[in-house]
């Protein structure tokens, strides 16, 4: 019975008329960087697979490549066999870099040279999850809008000031595409399918994926502040938003309170009631979290990390960091480097 229902669904969707017919399928070349995120990659490929299935013809094909041309391991430990090494591609191929953990180490000199060479030949270049870093490192996002996973946002914006970094789930700026990771690959590839073959086909693919809330490049990647903190209080949300947007130059609790029409004492009680900490403590934790991201993801000096997170002196920064993380910034960075070298 299930096979019969599925068969009827196929017949219904296979009647969809695609807007553009191609003599040969459009090929996507997925570059699997070491420790790439499986979800981002699989979501993208599945969109292409389902587009072919729903259209009843091969609109898309794909291949997997990477350094060495043999295998690549994703962040959960599964190893994928590759179709080839980083070789010259066809001019109408689409290159999609798949990033994940420790993308800085995965962005090798060989990869950068290959990216630049293929980009000079006019190929479309996309980056899933953290792979926007690789595109930016190659200089391909200068003057472009882009996005990256929110966890890498701080380090990226510090290193690549020429890039107009957004918090969108995905961005298409000319022939440069980037996503924030996770399921945002679905949103990007549904948009690609819709642009090339119509909304009906893209919606059919989303239906098969049980993906009912299709996002656009106007949607932001993170949950709303009330959802993240588990509290729906408009003034509290506004204060936290102000804190998150002013890390380098922190705003005093009295000014934050005044901005939302409260006294400092009222703001203090609000934070104690809902978050069990003072506004000052919450703000400090936000700044230290950013500092930790910068220590892990960039080569910025500890002094510059301290300044970027609103600390007037390295000694004060180190004292606060030790109090919160039970280690110093220098030891944190050293331990992280040791883990990567294993």
C-alpha cells in the first residue's frame, strides 16, 4: 500500500514542467574539506537528487573531490570515497566547498591555489557551513555579501573586513554563494532549483523532505533572543540585543536600563529573576564567549582579543577569563593547538 501511495506521488510530481531544459545535467562539484559537516553536505545533495526524481529527468549531477582524491572524513568520523583530486573543471560546473570543524587547518595552500585558479575561469563558487572562510581566504568574497555559521561570525568579521558579513541563513551574491550551515543548505538549493526550474519543482522537493518552512536570504540563522534564553520579556530581549551588538565597547547597565525606560535597580531585578545573574555578569559572559571563539578560531594576539572584547588591559582580561573558564587565555590557545596536532 505504501509503495502504491508513493508511486502515485511520483506520477503527480513527474508531470511538473521544468522552466529550463538542458541538454546535459548541470554538474555540482562538492569539495569535501577535512572534518566537513555531514548535514550541510547531505542536505544539498539530497535536494539535487529529489529535483531529478520529481522532474522525471536528470537535471543535475554531482561529484565529490578533495585533496589527494581518495577519501575525506566528516566531523562525525565517517569516511567518504572521492571521485577525484583538485583538478581542472568544466567552465559550467558549480564548485561547492563543504566546511566544518577547524576549517582554518583544512584550508591549505593547495586548496587556495586551486580555488583561485578555477574562480579566474569564471566558475560559480559556493561555500557551505564554515567554507565561507576558505572562499574569503582566497580573496573571492572581497566586496561581496556573505554568511557563515554564527559560531564563526566573530572571528570571520575580525579577519576579513573587506567582506560584507551578514547573519542570513544563506547569501547569493553574483557567482558567490554561502550558507550558515546545517539545514540552510536546503534553503539555498531550493532557491537554486526554483531559479532554474520554477517554484513548483522546488516546492515538490521541499514536500518530499517534509520541509515546510522554507527560508529566504532575508531570514537570520539564529533563534530569536526570547527563544534562546527561554524568556519572553520584550525589555529584557532588547537589553540583551544591545549587549550582543556592543561587545567591543560595552555599555554601562545604567545606560542600558535608561534605553528601555527602566531604572538600574529594576534592570538588576529583571536579570536576577529570569537569568539568575546580574546584567554585568551576563554581559561579561557574552564578552568572554566571544573572546574564546577568537582565541580558538583566529591568530589574533591575546592583547588584540582582549581589546576586541572590551577589556582595557590584558591582565584584567586574563583574570576574568581564568575566573570563568578556570584557565588562562594563553593556556586555552595552547591546549587547543595541541588538540589539533593530535
